[in-house]
C-alpha cells in the first residue's frame, strides 16, 4: 500500500490529494460511531475495562483494526481517562462512581486510513464545576477548528484555544499536543494548543491532523505515572479533553470524526 502519496512541505507535513479525504471520512466515521455506541454503557458501577472490551469487539466486528493495540506495547483499543487523569488512562478494574467524568479516546484503521477522536462522558450526575470544564474544553476545540484555513498558521490555532481557555480562568496542558495523521498514526506537525498568532507552519489545503486540547481546572502541569502511560494533573484538579481529526480545505476545515448521532457533546447524558 502506498503511504507516500502527495507531497511534503518544508516542515515535513504531508499534503494529501483531494481523493484522500474520502478515506479519512470512512475511518473517522467508524471511530465516531464507536464513541456514540459506548455512551449508554458509561454508567455508575461500570468498569473502564468493560468499556474497552466493548470497544475492542466493535472494532473487530467492523472489520477494522485498532491503532493502539500493540502500539509501543499498549494492550487496549482505547484510552480512558477519569477525573484528574489528563490522557492515556489505561482501562482496567476501575469502577465508575457517581459524578465521574471521563475521556474515551479511540483510533481505528480502515483501509489503511487512521481515524482518531475522543470525547467526554459522565457517569451519573454531573457537578457544576465539571460541567463548566467540559463546556469550555468542547468550545475551545471548536475555537481551534475555526482557525483552520489556508494561510493561517498552527500558532493561530493554538492561540485561539489558549486565549479562550485562559479567558475562562482554566489552563491548557502544554505537555501533550495534536499531531498529523493519515495513513500513519502520528506524523508532523505537532499541533500545540497554545501559541502566538502568525507563528508556526502555514496551513495548506490537504493537511490532515488532530486538534485535541486538554484543559485543567487548576494548573497546567502534568506528571506521568509509573506505568509510563497515565498522565495526571500535578495538583489533582479535574481535566477534560475533546479531539477531532480534520483536513484543511480551500476555505476551512473538514471534520472527519463528527458524531453520527450528534452525541459529541455530553450534555444529553446529564439530562437523563
């Protein structure tokens, strides 16, 4: 399979052909559909391990491949990050309690294309502070996506996110970032969720990448636990994250990972 179609910019960022957008939509739609289906299983008393088992089953049933199983020794089809876990939470025996918030991150491979997305969920009743954190994080992602168009820079994306988050008296995690993808899981560029306008590589039509801001109620610092995967807030404050995979079009962004059921924002869960 040819993984080298299109050209590379001077920054090493691949410019994909217009025909490549269809492959990214297929992969992104499956990843988003899986996150739609898992929603009803995020309930008090459920384990994160069982959620991952279901996700694994659905990836296999779709005839797709999990991008994370076997990646650098990782053994699961999802990362599930609860409360103060920022990202890369490992599914296991943790039982969800009333009021827990969690990010579920899934990446699938469909016909060689990678679909990568994550969103927030709540088990039981959502607290006011958690609700506000989730809302700000969700809106920050879309502030970043609004900055995606040819001629803008990656610094414009980061600035849009950072200024919105900090304007709401929360902090943007610096230690992790979005990334290029396509027929590979991770590729240039690093998509920072903070920055200065006009800095960084210039956006061009045909670039594919993720935007996935992690936002903390407290300070931005994180630490990685002894398992070498799980990243947590140093001050134990709550953290949230939303992620879409996007492609740059002639006049903006094409979002590959839109929720088929309109469940990307978890407000509906809190209303039950």
